[in-house]
C-alpha cells in the first residue's frame, strides 16, 4: 500500500471478499463453533462472533488513526458486547457496512503525510496509520478465510 487511493481500493476489495462469505449463510452456520473443547484464552468463535470482532477491530483502529492524525492522545476504545439481536446474516452484513463507512470518511479527509505519523503503543513500539490500515485489510482477508472454513464444517447433530 503506497497511497490513499491504493489503501481505499485494498480496503474495499478485502471487505467485499469478507461480505461475500456471508452470502447464503444459514442461521445454523452463523452459530456453529468448531468441534472440540474450548480452552482458556482460545477464540474458537462461530461466524456471528467473527463478524462482530471484525467490526469492533475496525472501530478501534479507526479511533486510533483519528486520534493520531488529529494530534490527540491515543486512548483505548471502550469494550462493547455484541447486542443479543445481532444474529442474522443481514444484520451482520449491515454491521460491517456501518463500521466501514466512517473509515472511508476518515480516509477522505486524510492527507498523504498522515499515513506515516507515528504513535507509541502501550508496549513502547511505534506504529503508523498506514500500518493500521494494512492490518485492517489483512484482518478482513484472514477472517474471510476463517468464515469459509467455518461454513465448510460438517453440520453437527442436533442434541436430544
């Protein structure tokens, strides 16, 4: 990714690929977890949680980018829990669209120099908006792969 137009194109392509994984998804597929026990700190999410996570991550990164380019202190985003009603493919699709729109608006107001403004993370390492945007792109791609894998799992027998 070299400039704002390339980043916008990459973001759009990665998000389109992720949204495509939701086409035709069934309610059972949305809730299906990978088989096996869940261990401490393991994130073996069903599709519904994967998509919620993608939107939350984009919100958090967008907040950070906005703080960096505005010269404000970078503060953590408040934790949010997925609303109980957010369980359909249509609502999850809308969630991804709603989290992307402010990112696109932020990119439209950014200047090329904003991409390389550094900020210091809590662990002392430095990052730039360019790096965060690249992570968002890769994050969408990685989770599109995860959703495809989750959809490919065999249906689990219903419990009696």
